[in-house]
C-alpha cells in the first residue's frame, strides 16, 4: 500500500515538473500581459535567449552613439571636409559619381537597388550596404576585405565599376581646386592634399553617420507602450524560437562575424565565395558579414547580392533553415564547397509568428539622421 502511494507521489511530482518545464516562455503559451511584464524589466532580467552553447552573445540594447566627438572644433572640421568629399562627384574618374551616388542619406545611406550601378552604368555584383553605424564594424565589405574605413575608401575610388579613379591623379586633381586647398589647409594645417588625408577625412565623417532612435530604443528607455503587442511577441520570438539572436545580437543586432547562409551561388556564373576571397581559407568559403538589423526594413533588396526582394521570401528562407543546394559528386570533394552554417535550423514558425517577427523588425526603423548636403568648393 505504502509503495503504491510513494509511486503515485513520484508520478505526481514528475508530472508537476514536466508542466513547469513546459512554461518556457514560448510566445503561444504565455499571455501578452506577462510577456509585457517580463520585457518591461531591465534587459539583464529578460528570459534566456535560445542560443547555441558556442555563442558568446551580448543582449540586445539601446542605440550606441558615434565615438566621434563633435564638440571638438578640430574634429568637426575634419567631419565637414569628409562630408564634402563624400558628396563630391569630382572624386571619380568621370566626375559624375560620388560616394553618395550609392549611399544616399535619404535612403538610410544605401541605394535601394538590387546591386549598385557605377562607372558608365556598370553593374556591381553586390548590394550596397547602409553605412549607418559603420563605425562599429570590425571589418568592412560583405567579405571583410578591408580592416578599417581608412583602408576601405580606395576600393570604390579605384574600382572600374564604381568610381574608376586613378589614385595618383586624385590628389593632383584636388590640389588644383582652390577651395579644397583652403579647406585642407584650414583643417590639417598642411599645404598639400594627399590620399591619406582624403581617406582620413572620409573615414571620420562616416563614423558620424549613425541611425536615430527607434521605437525599440524608446521601449528600452522605459516607454513601455512604444512596442505593440505584436512587436513584443516578435521581440520574444527573435530572441528565442526564431534563433535570430544566434547571429544578430547586441545593440546593433550583429555579431560582427561571417556566416554561410547558402547564398554563394556555388558553381554558377555568379558564384561569390565571400570571406574566402579575402582570407583564402577554404573554411571561409561562402561566408558573408552579418549585417546589423537597424533600419533593415528600409534597406531592401536584401542579402549581399540583393537577391531577395520581399520580406516574406526572406522569412520563408529562414523558416526552412535556408536552402541547401544539391551538388555533383565531384563538387562534394571540392574543399571550397560552401557549407551552410550549423546555427541555421528549420525554425517552423507559423504565419502569425512570422508576422510578429516582421513587425518587430519594423520597430527597429527610424528616420535617417538629418544632413545638410554640403556646398562643393570651387
Ligand atoms: C557604384 C556604387 C558605389 C559607390 C560610388 C561607392 N560605394 Fe560604397 N559600397 C558599394 C557596394 C556595392 C558595397 C558593398 C561591396 C562589397 O561588399 O564588396 C559598398 C560598401 C561600402 C562600405 C562597407 C560597409 C560595410 O558595412 O562593410 C563602405 C564603408 C562604403 N562602401 C563607403 C563608400 C565610400 C566612402 C565611397 C566613396 C569613396 C563609396 N562607398 C562609393 C557601392 C558603392
Ligand atoms: C547563422 C547566423 C544567422 C542567423 C541565425 C540569422 N541571420 Fe540574418 N543574416 C546573417 C548573415 C550572415 C546575413 C548576410 C548573408 C548574405 O548576404 O549572404 C544575414 C542577413 C539578414 C537580413 C538581410 C540584411 C541585409 O541588409 O541585406 C535580414 C533581414 C536578416 N538577416 C534577418 C534575420 C532574422 C529575422 C533571423 C531569425 C529568423 C536571422 N536573420 C537569423 C546571419 C544570420
């Protein structure tokens, strides 16, 4: 008799344990009121995200400010000069293309195209990324081939399909423009314009290009009604079931790393092996930089090749764990065969959950920062 009772008690405990365990904050089991209460706490008390053990993540957070101190007069002069250069088409070989041709301030500093169009209407193979918050990036370009903004500028300047400029000619060209000679002299106290000073000015200016506060930031600051119920569900899904936070984490929603989402077009004419091009390490084949997600709803078409035009298609891809292309036997032996990132899973979200996730992405949108388009010197 006693044994039967003990047995029953153990069963009961086990059932209780199971029912507690299943209250694991998945959004369809938790009421929206509790979700709001939980997420209204400081973010270090939010539920643990669904993240693989290998990942050392940082919690999502408020928009950080640019590291450039605009209260310093000498810095502000460099920023103004860099801005002028950024908008000046005379930096290109043809005199027609400026940095701002493909990074337009009113389009969140991208160009709205699938792939960019440059010198003599040449098409790029890649989509123009936004340069908002670019100061935060550890490596530049989709394939990380530049280590700093100072180093980055010469790529578009010299590229035949972008600005097609000869770097030996550029400083001579600018030295002939009186207004620039004066600007550089005022800013750097030197008589001669050099490529280094041009790169430095462009870099410092770009480090001031940031996004502005979003409803998500206001929510973090304590305005608990700035996220709708649906957005709140989306935030929870983003951090948990949808697994987005395995790669898009921290205040700028990026791990600053490179991953393979199966978008290398391996074996096709438009093959792009991404990070491998920069490192020549076969294990980097097909990896691309994780973009931040602030204003991402404004910067489509998406992915490094601009291949995805609608957010529904993008979500459908993630929902099935991205496409795994089929290969021939010979290709399977190729050390450069790109392998999809193990962090990707079929996440099996319902249509309602996808809508919530997209709604959350919309809460990361904000107006582009205001810029006065500079007057170009003569
Ligand atoms: C013809 C269009 C075009 C022009 C002109 C252009 N860019 Fe870009 N920019 C792109 C594209 C496309 C990429 C992505 C290329 C890649 O990853 O290989 C890019 C990438 C960048 C990045 C890297 C951003 C990141 O997150 O990694 C920066 C910074 C940048 N451009 C700044 C500039 C500056 C400064 C100039 C002017 C000197 C300039 N661009 C001119 C199209 C352009
Ligand atoms: C394994 C890491 C990883 C995971 C998990 C992940 N992403 Fe990404 N995400 C990336 C990388 C890398 C890219 C760029 C890939 C490329 O262009 O080749 C990207 C691109 C994107 C883009 C397009 C950005 C642009 O500027 O073109 C969006 C939107 C996006 N991810 C949203 C999400 C959402 C929502 C989730 C969760 C469902 C998610 N991501 C999960 C790594 C990841």
